[in-house]
C-alpha cells in the first residue's frame, strides 16, 4: 500500500502512480499517512481468523478511501483462514479462494480500459 499511496517511492524510479494498475494487499497493514486519493483500484483482503485490530484496520481503511472519493475499493474476507494460513494456502493454485479473488481482480483490471 505504501508504494501505491505515496508517489515519492515511484518517483525515485521515474514512475508515477499511473504505472500501477491495481493494489491487492492480503491481510495487510493499512494505517498509512495518506488516504489514497489517486490510488489505482484496490482489493483489500483479510481473514476471519485475523486479529480483531487487523480486521478493524482494513474496514477503517476502506471507509477512509471511500470517504476520500476513491471509487474502486473492493473488500473481501477469506473464511476459515488466519493471518499466516492465508499465505500458505495460496500455494493451492488459482482455484484456492484467495488466489481466485486476486486473479478475478486482475482480470477485471486488465480487461477494462485505463481511464486514469
């Protein structure tokens, strides 16, 4: 999220936020200084087994993005997983729930014309 939320990171490599088609942090850390205006589409994933503070953080961040006018924020909760198992289970391939959500998100982004 920091890379996409703060253009200074990209500018150091002569890139702009427009170079990022989308962001899909999985069970991430969302308390960042910026509210994400100008961010690309965002898919926020967490698990029902994540710590309550981590789940609240995702919800708060999604609400802040929407309140700031971000129009493409998707929230998805992976059931039956924890902060760690969400990563290890992704090895099961594209039929696995987390991988499937990320691939569906990417396909939507790359099928649509870029209007940023």
